[in-house]
C-alpha cells in the first residue's frame, strides 16, 4: 500500500482550481510552456500597478530569465501576432498567431522599445482564470493527500 501525504493547509480544491486554471492555458495551446504563461501574468501584474504601461519587452525578459528575443516573441504571441511578407510571393503570412491579450506600443524614438499593457480581452481571460480557481477552491475542501495514494 502506498503512503498518503498530507500537505498542510492545501486542499484538493486548491489543486483542482490550479489545474482548471492551467487547462485554460492548454485550451489556447496544449504545448504552452510555463514561461509563456508567466509572461502574460507578469504583464497583467505590472499593468495593474500602473496608470500607463511601463513594462517593456526588456523588463519582461529579465522577469522571465530569458533573452530579449524570447520576450519579444511572447509579446507577439500574447499581443497582435507577427505578420511577415513571403519573399517569393510578396503575400502576407502570419508567422506568429497573436491572441490579442496584450497591447504592444512601439516607442516613438526607438522602435526596439515596446511598452506592454493588457487589452480588455486579456483582462477578461485573467478574470476567468480567477473564477476557475474560485470554483476549484469551493469544489472540495478536503486536504490534498488525505486518502490519495502517491
């Protein structure tokens, strides 16, 4: 028989809520990496503190511990996407499908500077994340591990 593990002050509802939240990200992209999830959440956190967006791609990269180009790819992913011209046909092709969850404002004097803020669509998604967690919290108040084999 496998031992059971009690985790102090952690309920099955907490775990269920977290799982439900992560499933919402998986619904967007089933192969999404944790750093991509954190990218959106950091933008939301910083945007909630500021009257005007002050978080930029460089800051986001530092928060995530990734290089600037990786943070820029995340801004295109969570933001408007990235469309390039096909050099052979001259047609536009969408190389990164954007989710429309963040605004990306390009700097007036330096096009490399990109200020990041949440869109209404992005805020709605974040609100749904917390409602999913709330539903999970209230779904079962048992302590995680009580009766669960590991």
